[in-house]
């Protein structure tokens, strides 16, 4: 009997752990390993105690560009908070895979990962997994498609306004944020679709600590969301206060006879193929 046990142990230790992708993960199977990058990390506050963390919620992106949510329960928050950093890729072993239900279901994946006391999190430097796993949605689709409000979605837009801080009937503070599509039609009229996003104080981008002056933006080395408070001093009318830019590389574009916007940078795909839309980009001087 003892001999049999020894044999089993030695066979297990020689077996290389199989690394799964998100689509290969199975529920209720132990010792699965996932290579993934933390693309988002946030804290779900304790009910009625906003400065205490009930859980850490994490979005993990794998090489197949699938995203899965992972949850760190309250008792393990202190253990994993310093070990899981947004933007870093990890090899994660020994987690639980369970049905994707409960609070704040961010992805339509059928499963969610739960970190456990024995979960092993090892940094995986030089991972080819991209930094972001966006899946952008059109404003019209968000409004028309009820199923989209179940999960977290990505929107790109110009931030055009923020409403007053109000209270819901339940007493929760809410603010309305207005976003506008940043792409223009061929005829230069702004696309009229706007969306109103309700947020709470916790996620209000104006309450972020990442405040930079215009001068600091120029020397900023780190990509991220920053807030700048500025008043318009004057409009540059001789060269224009904004330029029409390429969606792919931000270089200036020009309208050609084929009715497409062509990028001025020869190495860019927008130079040869041309683009249907352009992005107005502001010129900031400091
Ligand atoms: Zn370009």
C-alpha cells in the first residue's frame, strides 16, 4: 500500500502541469494553470461600508484574447492585493472554477475564477499577451441591446460633460457623465449619438488622483487616464486649433479624390488604403 502511494506521488511530480487557456478551463477541476494578464483590477466595497473591501475583482486576458473574471474573497484580500498588479502577466495555479454568478458579473463567460488560500501567482515577464482586451461597442448598440447592460463593456468617446452629484431614491450618490462619439461623418457633422453614463462617486474620473498639468502631460511616460483642469485662453486660428488625424497613427490626414482620408505617414496602412473616418485631435501647447 505504502509503495503504491510513493509511486503515485513520484508520477505526479514528474508530470508537467498543463497550462489551459480560458476557453479550456473546466469547472470543479483542481490544479489547472492559466497564463493571463491582469487588464483590470478593482475593489468591491463592503455593503454600507464603502472604505472596506468585500472582494477584489480582476479581469484576466489570455493569449486567445478571451477575458475571464476572477474574484478574491474578503479573507484573502490582504494576501493577494499586493501580489496581483494591474497590467502584469501571471501564471496562476490552483484556483477554483465556478459558475459566473454573484455580484458584478463583468464578462459573459460561463465561469469565474476564485482565488483560494493555496492559489499560486507567479509573474510571467515578457508575456506576449497584449496589455488591453477591449471590445468596443457602438453607442446605438448599447442603448438598443438590453443584454449588454449585464456585463462590462468598453466605449471610446469624447468626455463632454458631467452632471451634478445627486442622490438616488436609495440614497446612493450618482453623477451623470456625457460621452460623445469622437469620429466625424464625411460631411464634418459630428455623429449625434451620445450616451449618458451613470456612475457613482467611487468611479468618477474627476475624483481621480491622476491630475496632471498640460506641461506634465508632455513629459508623462506612463499610459493611463489623467485629468487636467484648464480654461481656454485663446484659439489658435492661423494653423487651426485641431487637426484631422489618422485613426491608426495620429498623423495628419488629407481627403483624396477617392473620398477617403489618407494618412501622410508612408509606413502607415492609412497612407495606401485610406480611411473612411478621421479623428479630430486637439493641439495643446504649454
Ligand atoms: Zn496613419
